[in-house]
């Protein structure tokens, strides 16, 4: 199939999933056209089955807000006409679905079914804003197929938008060959020279991630054992996290590493991932950590319990119970046998339930259904 994939290229789960899907589909022989305003972070340009098409947004003095959605639609029109795309799969409803629906009209009678994947904040935050609610609802109703990355997000979408249409749940996935346990000893000893436990928090430091709480939970951990915390990523709350670490007297044990591209090299260094999010539709960071044999200690929020099975391959706590998050992490780190068992279980869960090879065919099957329905 010739498949267009539209996503945000920046660090963030939806762009990562879209790009990994592009690679997974290309690997299975499909021709992929990735469309975004910059090459996505995980895009590997040397894959001959994927082409990236950049959306150039031109400005004009009259425009206070340059219309990205229209520039995207124009670029998609070119791509669809030149390559004969079979369908377009957009990640994150706003504004991608709307742009794709416009393209359907522009290129008619050429057909271009639209598959929309909901990732979370497009429904729970952006889509709830009165400025976007009605268009999001329209996007959901008019897409040829809608998928969501968890059952939680499916339920939220049906509740918040009162749409009367099926939503197909297809979970996120991970390349379990690339994300593997296997510590580079010199990297770990660089962070933890005295054999301390290593904890990691990885996010875009937006308020929904509650990164500050990761620092607070870590401060509880270091009351009982020597440990260091790696803060991976960047975003609005990073500076506040640094200040909080200073206030709590743990600043010298917290390393702020900023945005990292090779997270698959960094994650295996850690024992535990702290994920105190207010909610997550899925929690891709948890899954990538699990694939590397890192035990997630997370809040029981949104779709996280669909990824992490409490006590089996990770630990879950109530959203407000950050002390307990720290205590549970500390107890686990102090118990070598249990830590090792949970690390192995986390890896096993990633391989058995969320490996790329298991999930990508579900998208393929959906595309075939959509194309068959479109021909009728
Ligand atoms: O976490 C964010 O705010 C970024 C967002 C995105 O679209 O990049 O992440 C969402 O999509 C990820 C991939 O499907 C999920 O793993 C995240 O849980 C989800 N974030 C939230 O629901 C807050």
C-alpha cells in the first residue's frame, strides 16, 4: 500500500509512534510518505521505503497566525496526487484530520480515506477547549476510521464527544530489538560511581507529567538508600524541577540530561522509571522503559494500568500518593531478588504484548478494511 502518515515531528509520544509505525510498515514492504513540518525525531532517512515531505508554512504581514493546517493540506494534495496515496493516517486529531478531510474534497474524484489515531491530549485537553471542541468532534465523525491507543482513551472520547461510531483500540508498541536490557557499564558508573541505584524520569516536562513529583518521590527514596535520578527531556517545568531538587536537598543527586535522541542507550542504565503523571492515555515512556528491563513505578492514571500490571511488571500508586511512590520504589530497590524478577517481567510484558511485530499488523488489517469499505 502507499500510505501517507501525518504527525508532529517534535519530541512527544504521538510523533514517536507515527514514525515507528512508518518504519514498521516500510519494513513490511509498504511505500510510506511521512508528512510533517520537520523530519520527526525518530525518522531514519536512509530507509528507502520512506520519504519525508516537509510542510513549509509561509507567512504574510496580514497573518497574525500563519495557517499551518492549510499549508499541510496543500502539501498533502501534492503528495497524494504525485504518488497516488491509497490512504492517509493522521496522528493527533488537531489539526491533522481536518487538513486531511479538506484534501479529500480537493482531490476528488481521487479517493483518499482518512484514518485518525487519537493519542491523548488531542481529546482530553486540546479537544476540550471550546476553541477546538466542535472541529474535533467533526474530525472524529468524518474520519473513515478512528483508533485510540488505549481503552481508557476510547471511553474518554465516547464520553466527551458523544460520537456514535466505533473506535478501534490499537495499543502503542515498541521495537524490542532496539529497546533491550543491557547496561553499558561505563555509562552506568558515570552516573552512579559508587553503585547507587539509578532512577529515571522521562517526559516533556509539561504539567500533566507532574515531573516535580518525580523529584519529590526521589527525595523519599534517598532517605533510605543511595540513589541518583536522571531527568530526561525538556519542557516548561524543567527549571521548577531543578529548584525543587535544590529545596529538598537532593540537587547533587539529580542529573538533568535534556532532550536525548538515543534513549535506548540511556534507559537500560536505570533500575526504576518514575512516572507520576496526572494521566496518560498510554504512557509510551513506561513501555520503552519496560522493554529495557526498567521497572515502572507510576500513578494509576488513565491508560497506565493497561500497560503496567501492578505488582507483576511494575508498581502503581494513587495519583496523590507521592510519598508512597517513593517508599515503594525504595523498598523495591532494596530487595535485589524482587527487583530482578520485576525487571524480567517488565521486559517479558513488552515483548509478549507490545512488540512492533505484534501491533503493526493490526494497523495493516485496519487499512485493508478501510480500503475495502471505500470501494463498496
Ligand atoms: O504526553 C504528551 O502530552 C504528548 C502526547 C503526544 O501526543 O505526543 O502523548 C500522548 O501520546 C502518547 C503516544 O500515544 C502516549 O503514550 C501518552 O500517554 C499521551 N500523553 C497523554 O495522554 C498525556
